[in-house]
C-alpha cells in the first residue's frame, strides 16, 4: 500500500510577527543555528538553566537504542527546580497559581506558600512509608492541591501516575494495578458543570473487589475536602488532607536524585486493551518542558499571566501546567471547571479578570466557541492577550483565523504545537518572534529536534509530498519506555523504521513547498477512496471553512464501489441556524467539499448532529463514528465526556 497521502487543500495566507513582538521575543533565529552546529551542546546549555545538585558531564548516551539516557551522571531535584530556587532567589511573594473554582471561589497561591505545602506533604508521604521509586496515584480535580501532590511525589523521588478525574473506577483500578501504587491521593469531589462530581467513591470502588479480588498494593488514601459531598471512610487506610498536611513539619530538604530517576507514568487513553504506561524521567524531561514553555510560549515570568487550559490528567497538564511554568517561575491561572459553566463565555471572563497574556488551549475548545459565535466573546476585554497557542490535534485554517481575529485581536501570534504524551514536550511549532505563521501548519521542528516525513520504506518524500511523520534523533524529554513492558515499547514506536533508527509517531504529515510540516491526523484515520489516500483532517478543514459549520468529523466507511467512502458528521453554528433552515444543507456541503478540494473528496453521506463523541481531553473518537457509519454496534464509550452522545447520534443517523 502506498504511504503517499494525497494533498488537496491549499492555504496561502501568511502572518509575520510584528517588529515589536520580535524585538522582545525570548526565542530568536540564532537558536536554530546553535542547535545545528552542536545539538548535544545546545541541549546541555538548556539543561544548565536548571539547578543541578551534581552537574552532569555526559549529555546523551544512545549506545543502546531505543533506550536513551540524558545527563545521566547529573543529579537534581525536580520540585526544588519548580519551587525552592524561586523562593531562594527572592521571588517567594510572586503568585504561582491564580486559582478559580467553578462556583467562583478563588485562591492566590504564592511560590512561598506552594513550597510550604509541598514540603509538608512530602513529610506526610514519607511518614506513610513512600520512598524513592514508589508509585503514587493521583485522582483529583483541578485544584492547587493537585499541583502540590505532583510536586511532593517528585520531591521525594517517588513516581506519580495522575489519572484523569473523569475516568471510571475500572479505568482507575487498571492503572493503579499496572503501576503497583502504594498511596492514592484524591478528593471527595470536584465541581463540573454546576454540580459536584464525586471522586472518593470511585477510588473506594476501584480498591474493592472488581471480580479479581481486592486491590493489593494501596496502603493509604489521602483525601482533600473540596466538594463537601458525603463519603465513606475506611479507618486506618483513609486520611484527611486537612488533618495531616497542616500538622506536618514545613521543614523538608529536597534531596538530589539521578537525572534518569523516573518522574511519572502517564497512561495513554483511547486505545483498546491494556493501558500503556508511558514512562518519563527527570532531568531530560524537565529540561525540554522548561525550554519549550519559555521559547514557544515566549514566557516572561516577571510580567506574563499564563494560562494553559489542560487538565493535569493529560500530558499537556504535566508539561505546561505543572512542570514547565513552575520551573520557569511563571504566574498562571488554574481553573477547575468546564469552559461553558456557569455561562458559555466563562473562559473569556477569566481572561479579562486575571489579565491573561498567554493562552494555550485545544482546537476542539476553539471550535466550540465558534459554534456559540463571537457575540459571547465580545462582551469581555481580551486586549491583555499577546500570544495564543494550540495543542492536541491539527487546527484547521478557519479555526486558526477565528482564534487570531476574535481572541487575539488580529495581532497575537499563534503557535500551533505538535507533540505527544510520548514525546513529553513540544517538538514542532512556530517560534512566535521568528516564524511567519501559516494558518493550519505546525511548521518547523524546534531547535535541537530532528523530524522528517518519509514513505513506507523510510525514504524522505520531498517538499510538496505527504507521508509518515518520524523523529530522526533522540530528544531529552523522550519517553524511556512503557512501564513494565520494554518489548511493547520497541514494537509500537521503533519496529517500523528499526533500520533507520527512526521513532514513528503514528501520524501522517506532508511537507509544503517551503518544507514546513502540516499534520494530516493519525495514519489510522487516513481513508483509501478509489485508490486515493485522503486525510480526514483536510476534509474536516474544508467543511469548517463553510459559513454554516462549527465543527466536523470525517471517517472512512467501507464502500463496495470505492473501497472506502467519506462520511461526515457536522455541527452547525448557532448564528447560522438563527438565520437559515438546515434543509438541503447536507447536499450543499457535499458540493462545497467537491469545489474546495476536488470531487474525489465529496462525502457520500453528511449527517447534521448536535454533538460529537469526545474524550474529556477534547479528542474526537472517530472509531465510534466509524461504527455508526458502517451500521455496527457502537464500541466502548467509557472514556467519553458524555456517554449519551453516541445513542443520540445513532438515532439521528437512522
């Protein structure tokens, strides 16, 4: 089968950074040259921005690929780098977290206060018998204690496994068992969509007999009181945070650990079978998380108010809520609830309230705001915003333009970032003071990162062509394996291009005439229509470019004539529905796609739906839509944000 992915969509708009932005930007063009001249030396320079208790002398050991070590003879403490060193530098009074609860309660947590809390919690954990290398599961809402929990586990050299607070008891149990967690840190509940979503009951259920006996490794459950919802209590096992943490000593020395000490396991969602525990270690991961946060988000910690909207249950929340920003001494907004609660423009209210200057969010969120329309946004003053970022999946050009015009005042640069749980930190992105931005393109590998687009044989496809995205050189924040399963690590990511030594990301991409990278979605989502390999991302982009469409998901469904046929599920904009009837719109959209990108891409079926099946992190689960399009029973929906969505869609399609 050909790996060439046909490219049908052309985007010619260009946006250079303003002279004023470029002049003050942290990342300049010279970074590319420095990295090209001496890649390892470049990463060593970035690593030295951190505090090392024992400086490293070796940078990279790639003698046993794909198992890399970075800065291996150096020692550091990750929490010390995120907290103590800022306090010692005289910045203890700087606000670390501007926290807003969904009901509107607020807290301003300074670096000194967060350091104090983390030291106390570190003492509590050690008192519970947790030591270096032990695993701690964290199942929490978005509250300051969640960030403190991650840092306290890191401080004592233990390994955290954060499980997103929306996962079921069975998903939580599978992750606790796989990691062999000794302690679980949770809360009674957290606010979501106007009411308390209980968490402690799910932990109790996860630790009980789920058919294979009671959970065997967990000794204690530490519980934050947040929702005030009634919870059951197991004496001797369960401990209230408010009883234990304030009573503990605030005196705790951050001991140094080797750079390759495991920092966290994070399980990737959305795959079938046994969860994959992606393992990240300390020195290389923190180096790249801090560096990319600084140069890609152009972070000036003395003056910026930064807001990454991700939950800590996902890699974006690890790298760009907890570790990157705190290592850089940033002030950031932390918000507990959903974007539409208690009203559809809650995010924009918070941008105005806190004077947010840098906003980093997902294309699905941007498109959901497009669906509501700009009137809700325009009630708030967003003039503080000077940089916008996008993460999680390719952003289509129309959403990119809307984001720039409506949220960024037609001036803020946009950084569209490509990376994965596995890569640990941003790999491909514009540098906001350097790059001429192209709507919808991830653009260029960051300094010190090696990227290529190749065919099935691993050969470079050349500019103007599409193929498979690979990483050609080891990078500091790369995963160090799959927890407890090195064979699966090799087989999943390295087997395909073993001879070339390339990491295969699982994504399709194309290089434009300038050699810039455009992501085409997961290779699993590429469709084969009458011998043409079409990208779902491009057809979705064409649909969203129509004035009626807020969001679209495209799948390939088996078809006797063409092999696969294009089937689209489309959500309409509220502003369009107020002025027009949706009658005949499906036929109109089919013709529109044919005009925009060619008759071969014309969808066989277009279904107008009210919602799309999304995980809580905002990813569209296309496999469920494929089930509907092919008339099959819909598969497992447990990881969806709203499990009822699929029955509504199935009814609409019939």
